[in-house]
C-alpha cells in the first residue's frame, strides 16, 4: 500500500512539473513570406515552404531575451546542405546548423570568428535524409547552448554569447530577431515554436515594428531594410541567353548591391535569359530579362565587367575554333565580336574584366593585340567538364580548364586558394583580370570586385 501511495505521489509531482513547464508559442500563424531576406517562401495551410536558393532565410517576429528554447519541425525535400536556426544570445546573433558545409557537420557558427568546420562546437557525421521529417531544437541558457536533433544532442557550447557572430552567408537586416534558414535546399517547415523560460510569452514584434500586444500580428509588413548608399560605381554582368548558372549571377550581384554598387545586366540579345536547371534559381525559374544588349555595353559607363559561367557562356568565346553539340553554345560571329570588343575596351580603359567558372573561357578566347588576355596570368578555373563538342578537331568533353590552358594561362590547382578544404575562396586577381573557380566561389567573386573598386 505504501508503494502505491509513493507511486501516486511521484506521478503527482511529475504532473505538477509538467503543468508548471513554460508553454511553447507557435510562430507559424504570424510568419509571412514578406519577412524573407533571401528566397522564394510560400505558405500553404499551416506549413511554410522555401524553394532551393543559396542563403535562403526568413526573419521571425520575435526578438528574444533571457533564457529560452527555439525549435522547428521540417522536411528537407531536395539539396544536400544545411538547415538552421538563427538565434540571439548575449546580445549577439549566431546560427545553429545541421548537415552543414556538404560535410554532414552540426554546430554553431561563428564562434570566435570560426565557422563549424574549425570551432569547438563541431560535430561530425550528422546527415539529413531528404524526405524525412526532423525536429531541430536549441536551448539557450545564460552560460551555454545546447542543440538537439530529434531529441538527440548534436552540439553543445559553453558561452555567454560574447564570442558568437553570424556568418556573412546568413546576414540579417537586424541582429535582434530569430530566423530560420535553408541553404540551397527546398524545405518545408511544419512548425516553428519558441518558449521563454521566464514563463512570460514573447511579444510578437517584427523588425522595425512596435510591440504587438498578445499574439496578434501587425497589419502592415515590416519595412524593407535601408538600401546601402550608392557609391556611384557600376558593374555590368553579362549572362548567356540560355544556360547561364544562376548562382554565379545572383551571388555576385547581391554582394555588389549590398556594397552600394549599381548592377546592370547585359546579354547577347535583349530577351529573357534562362538559367541551367538546378543552378540556384529557385521555384520562380530564375528567368532574367537583361537591361541592355551586349552591343550597348560601353566601358566608359562602367567600372568592371563580369561574365558568370554556365555552359551557355560559351556563346561569347571569340577565337574558339571548335564546335559544340548544343548549337546554342556556339553563338554567332557578331555576338562573339561584341564580347571581344567589350573585353578590349575595359582593359584599354584599365578597368576590371572578370570571369567565373566556365566563363573564364570567354576571357581565354578573347584576343587583345593578337593574344589572349590570360596569357601569362595566374588564373582560377573549374575542373568540371566543359560542354560536349569538338576540341582541336577531336570530339570530346575536356575540363573547363582546357580553355585557359590552351591560351597560356598559369592555372592554380583546383581548390588551392586560401583554405584548401573549400573552393569558396578560390578567386584570383592578376592585374585587371579577376577569375573565380566555380559557383561556390561566386560570392567571393562579388566581394573581391567590391574590394578592388573601393577607393584607396
């Protein structure tokens, strides 16, 4: 009888503890697609979906303080990169990520300026399986952080928040609010919740909006973050009319515009330009209508020109004497001549000429005073395959590096710039020529252009 009494008493204590446990607040009813920073976000019923896009993230209407828990239930539908919770601790903002850097890493970034690959929170062997539903939970305490995936601990860090920072890859308009993120992966968020351990519910407040009493939502969307001051500088990005690589256009453009540099888009024809499938364009298809034609590009109007890659950029290879199986990639003599004119004009005006991934071949096959502008230059180029076709009279599909090699460039080993574990920083500046290895290097290409254009 005494045993039964003690069991009942113990269950009563458990019941009291559970009753006293702070309640979770669902944020899903208060989330809107116009709170996005990057990406195409849609609401359907009580779920939120983001299309695959590099750096896709959405701000939540909560600016937390004190100790709290933050969790979401999600299914990654496509992709192979990280899903994350962006959180605030000790007045600093940071990201808790799972399946990061294409290396199945989990942890916090950044810690003491180091991302997950180097810092003490690194946990290896934490992959996500596409199509499977998971719950990611973060516990924020005064002196520590603890992250869980389906209630299993995958990251822990002793910190008051002073050593935390947010990677530029996830930059937010304001470092006060929570956010959710998915890198280049179509993802469905089934629930997003937060709870304050103080027992008092967090107010729903969008960035720049007054506190909204209770759990109501502002009737007007949050104001857009202020635009950076224009520098007066302009960069023209020349994309292919068919099969440009969207990320190699979008990431540099975002970095340039963030720095206040105006971007103008040009193409061979002033007609809708369509990207490669799966190149980061998102659910809207990524079709870009150029502002001007290549023939309208004048070096006097710009400070730099950038040719992003994708196999379609082959249409601008002026002196290439081969032939591609896809006729679109062969271009036409007039368009090729215009691309060569643009490169000559910019270099003659001592302005920067930039090529990314397969578009390094555009610079390789240009001719300035009878030789390639890459002759004797230190160059980055991708090891991935070029389009199928005829090269030096023989049918094949060599590496994209074949083009600069044929034109006397000095190629850096693949992935060899800066951190040898990644190609994100593989961009080389040699005189007025800037080359980038591939699409992971695209954001660094934008940053490098910003850097060289800054007043000295």
